[in-house]
């Protein structure tokens, strides 16, 4: 079976480092309406996912952008402010898995 994702870095090239403490995995399906945005935020823990539907454009504070479409896997940036925006005509749906630690937040807003 070919892997969907096999990476040692996030999509911006930074190494994946797991947090200290008791490991805790969280998973969720995130939905963004057409034209909707996540708002600026960061993940202090590694996360990865798969686009189920739509087109998502992720922008970093330095202006770097990356687009993800249905069927693609992604390794999210860690400790880096970013904003996700639905740039398609239909909804964005993606399943995301967070490799965190007990008591550590998955997402922080500036």
C-alpha cells in the first residue's frame, strides 16, 4: 500500500518534533464554508491530515502560501502563525490528527 504521507518535516520545511509529556492523539473533521477562513492561529503540536473535499489555501505571516486539494495529505506547520482560507466554490472538509501531549493545547490564537 503506498503511503499517503511520509515526511520528517512540515510543509514549510521545518523538522517535526513531538512534545514532551504523556502522548495524546486527537482527531477531528474540520469544515470551512466557501470564502471562510480559520483566522490566524498556530499549532504547538505536530498535526497531519487529509483533504476530503474542496481547496484550502494556507498563508503564513511571511506571505508564503500553499494550496491543498481533495485527496491530498498535508503535514501542518508547527509554532507558526497561519491562516487557512477556502478558495473554492464548495465546502472544505479535512480530517486532522494532532500528535500532542496531555494538557497541551492543539491550537493557539495570537
